[in-house]
C-alpha cells in the first residue's frame, strides 16, 4: 500500500515542477542496518520524492559499521536531487521521513532502520547547532565516497578543493562491497 502511494508522488511532483524549477542541487547519503535493509532504502528513496526531484541514485553497497562497530552491516547508497527546500527545511523533512520509516532514536552511530544525511547543498558551507554542510565526516567515509563517486565523480568539495573521485582514492574502500545495482528507478522514471 505504501509503495502504491509513494509511486504516484513523483507525478504530482513533476507537475509542480513545471511551474518552478527546483533550484538547489543536493547530495544525500542513505544507510540502513536494521530490519529489511534494502526495503528501507527503497522506501526512503521513494519518500524523498515528496520534497526533492531525484536525478541520480547510486548502486547499493554493503559496508561494515563505522564508529560503533558491534552492530549489523549497513547497506548504503547516495542520491542526487534538486529541491526548493531550504537546508533546514530539508533536514526537517528528512527527520520526518526517517521517523515515518520507523527510525527510533538510539545513540550516535548506533543501529538504525534508516539514516539520511545531507552531504552537500549547492556549494554552501553551513555550520550551526542543527546542521553542518558539507557533511563533516564525508571525506573519511568510504561508504559515502564509493557510491557518491558513482554518481558525482567530478563534484568538488567546496572546502577541501578536491573532487569526489580524488577523495575516494584517499580512503580504504576494501570494506565497501557491491550489493545491488541501482534498484529504485521507479521513484524518478515514472
Ligand atoms: P548521525 O547521522 O550522525 O549518525 P543522526 O542521524 O541521529 O546521527 O543525526 C544527528 C543530528 O545531526 C541531526 O539531528 C541533525 O540535526 C544533525 N546534523 C548536522 N549536520 C547534518 C547533516 N549534514 N545531515 C544530517 N544531519 C545533520
Ligand atoms: Mg543522520
């Protein structure tokens, strides 16, 4: 049922988009290590269509947990989109979407049904109590850089001055293994 509801959202969204372009380019990182991890990612990508226009979704990778290592392996992907939301408005939408998909508040870097982080918002640099953009850990996380390099290799980090392809070369990605091809095209090809 949820899948059907989500599947019609892109159409509504596209109609809305004809009136005004989505001006802000964003990149997101999605991860899940609880329950049906692949389905959680699928639902999250579909849900993004309520406030973003997806332009690319990476393949899915399986990765060892980062930070707190005594927990199940993650599935991760990255997505590119445009949006009219402000950065803080986008974060609010993402937190609602995480909650709607069953995310419980646990502890930092703990297991989660779904985690959606904002990696980049245009080339903006933001640092306040709610939001840090570019995401502060992205340059050290192979589980972000590997899928992001699939969809945005030439994107340049506005603070580090390096491209995603260059950053990806600098991390050990031996723990990040392909899990599935881009599974979620329903969300943006309909
Ligand atoms: P984490 O993703 O670090 O494991 P959470 O998803 O629980 O942890 O996020 C904790 C808080 O991080 C969020 O409530 C949000 O306010 C903040 N935050 C800061 N910068 C970002 C960002 N770029 N993307 C997503 N959340 C962010
Ligand atoms: Mg998060």
